[in-house]
């Protein structure tokens, strides 16, 4: 596993960075094998930033799926606009 911090110069990771770590870990192992410890090790921080943003892994999962859905919805809308603008 490659551990790369998602932030710069001592800033604590934000929700997005923790979510990105979660997605990366999902590529490496099954959901039921991902722990808070895995996530914070990947982010190279202690547990405090995780628990500041999320109650537990299911809360992180819900947030991550909502963010993914919103991001992809925006992409779809933009693609639809482009296709409607074509002659």
C-alpha cells in the first residue's frame, strides 16, 4: 500500500481527503476489511481527524457515496448540455 498524504504542510486532512483514502483502500481490499486504523494510517494521521468528520465507517461510506453521486451527476449534466449544444 502506498501512503501519500492528501494535504500540504501540516494541515489536517479534510473530509474529502479521508474519503479519497477510503476509495483507495476499497480498491485494495473488501469493505468489511477496512478499518479506521487503515484509513488513518493511509492518511498518516491519528484517529482524531477521522472522528472529527465521521462517527464511523458507515458514516464515511454514506458521505463518500453522496459525494461520488453529486460529482458524477454534475458530469452527466455537463455532457448533456454539450450534446444539446451540438448542431
